[in-house]
């Protein structure tokens, strides 16, 4: 497995998204997925305090890793809260409380990459970064990142860190896939300005770019899109979107590749891409994702893919 850098961290080009742990899969299935990931040389495991409900994903990930914790890079997120047990927002008090809960649930003494899950416009970014900087100095966190930030907010965070001499965000985790590219140009430009690593979530558009769904058919039971409202499903599985997916699939097959390989390898070839984080509920999905980034696309191939996806 190819590795890339997120500041001082070295991570596998394919990462494992752990949002299914404790929700769509139980402890035994989580262990099987984690074992498959490690066997496939995946080293980045991305979770969040809200995944699985009240920290359940973190708990199951920590148990599944066990004595192998030092062999992997754990990324977690905070800030969205649940209105009950989990702190919300990005105030200094929330940062301090959130990290202690995550460390306890993960069963570790440090989090390798700690990410603000979403902007908190009610708290000055100076306060948030100063609080996260303390975590770095205390050895509870190695690097810090953010999620769901646009270019303007990334500019503000970079300016704050430079002005105050605090730890800076080294990564940004936003939704990005071939069929969901809103904000792509803004994101790439900001990452170029501030040397940020990209961690795309939903890289397979909730399975749409794996061939899991068929035009005119209801999503299979147990899939992510099956859990959406009817209005959301109609939008996600619109004829226009299937036109794009089917065109991409045809292009991939013509070159001897799969739609999955096209989706994962296209992302892997973007500038500043650190690790393509894909979720999984079964070991075979993990193995397929890990093997899907070997297509090194030519400029002409990328141009044609962009045309088909536009």
C-alpha cells in the first residue's frame, strides 16, 4: 500500500472510515473489518465521537485494534455533539472535554489526528486553535485538522495560527467524489495556499460509485441510501446522476478497469490527496477498496473523466 504524509503522520493511501461501527455493524463485524484493513496494509482509521451513537464507534475501534494500536494512525473528530453525553461546539471547554472522552473510549493515551468536525461560527477560531494547541503540547494529540471548512474559513484558521503561534490545521476532511464535487475548486486552491492534506469523505457517494444501486430500483435493504427519506433518495438516485455513473462505468470498462477503481484512483490522483477514506461493513469491501487505487491516470484520461462527470 502506498503511503503519504499528513504533516508528521505517515498514512496509507486508502483509509478506513469507521462511521458504520456501532451503527450498521456490531462488535464482531467491526473486528472483522478492522482485521481485514490491517491485513490490507491500511493504517489510517478515521472515526468521530458521534459515530455509532455516543462514542460507540470509538469504543469498538479501540477494542478491535487492541495491542495493534501503535501500528496505526487514529483520526477522530469532535464538535457536533449529541445534546446529551457528547460536548458540542469548539469552545475551549468543549475541546478539553471532548478529547478526554475520546481518549477514554479509544483506550489510548493520544489521538494522532484530532479534527474539528464542523465550523463553529459562535466561537472565535483563535480560541479553538489555542485549546487544540494545548492538546498538542500536552501530548494528547499529535496533529490537528478540520472538516467541512470552505476556503474562507481555512484562510482564517491559517491566519490565526500564524498570528498566535499555535498549532495549525494540517488536513481538511470534506465530502468529495466524482458525482459530488461542489466546492472542489475552492478546496484545492485553499489546500495549495496552506499546504493542507485532503481526506475526502463519502468518496464512493454512499456506494453509488460501486455499482451497488441500479436505475429505477429501490436501494438494497441495509445500504446507506436505503435509510434516507424518499425525497433524499430521489435526489441521490436521480436519472441525471445515473447518466453520469453509467457513462463513467462504460469508460472504466473500456480501459479494463472497474467503476470502483475509477472512483478511488481519480481521487488518489488529485493534488494534496493524503488518504481516500472509504467506509465498509464487510471485509471484502475493505479488500476491494484497498486494491482500487492502482490506476495511475494519464492527463487525457482525467480530462475525459472530468467531461463525463460534469
